[in-house]
């Protein structure tokens, strides 16, 4: 059985081991946060589009650390602030993840993002960057995208399709019947 001073010493040693990790409000958690290793900025903060329209924007990823950074992964997120609007990000962009090979200290790279507006409503787009190992995540500010209106179809182009499709089906059906009668 350990004495009280021995137990307190063990407790103090355990806490000392945990404090540098930021547990229990220790010194590491109370010190000023380290400067982010990566910064992400968008080239615009607002955009408007109609359903079906494409927009492009750029994000600039900057290595703010004193060491070269490799294996950075940038990801585009799309969400809505309206609970009645459904957003499936895969419908909006075929390429939502991009990889950055290496960034020297202080260096930047620009990534281009292409998005097709699918759903009307208020949307927020942002880019987050992290390393290959799950570490800190840096995110850009928001790009507020307003998609308004409804997708319109030019009825002049649809009219021919509506009229000629049944005629084409009937012609194929008639040709099939004639062919079957000849082969009997």
C-alpha cells in the first residue's frame, strides 16, 4: 500500500505528462496558440448564379510555417443555411478534393474550383486544408453563393422532340411488323 505522499507524487507525475498535451487546462492549453501552419483564402466572398450555371473561384493555400509542407489535402465543402434546401455536394462538383505536392516556407499555390449550381437557395462554400496525417485543419472564409430562380427549358427546342419521338417509335414499330410478316 502506497503512502499519501507517494500517491500524490504519482498523481503529479501523471498530470505533468498530460499537461503538455493540452489536457485539464494545463500550461499548453493556456499559452497563446501557435500560428497556423497553413492559411487558406478565397478570391471572392460572394457570388450569384442561376440553376444549371457554372461558377469558378480560386483558393490560395499559403505555407505560414518555417518548414516545407508536403502532403497537403484541400477539400471543397458545400452546405446550405436553409433547412428546406437539399444539397448533395457530389452533384455540385466532380472534383472536391485536390492535393498539394510541396510548399516551401512562405510559398503559396492557387487551386481552381469549378461548381455547377444545382439547387436554388442560399449556400456557403469553403475550402479546408489539412495534411496527410490527421492534424490541424485550416479553413477559408465563406463564399456566400445565392442561387436564384428556377431552371427554364426552351419550349421551342422541346416541341420537336415531343412531336417526333412518338412518330419515330411508331415508324420503328411499323417497320418491325412489316419485317415479321415478310419472314413468315
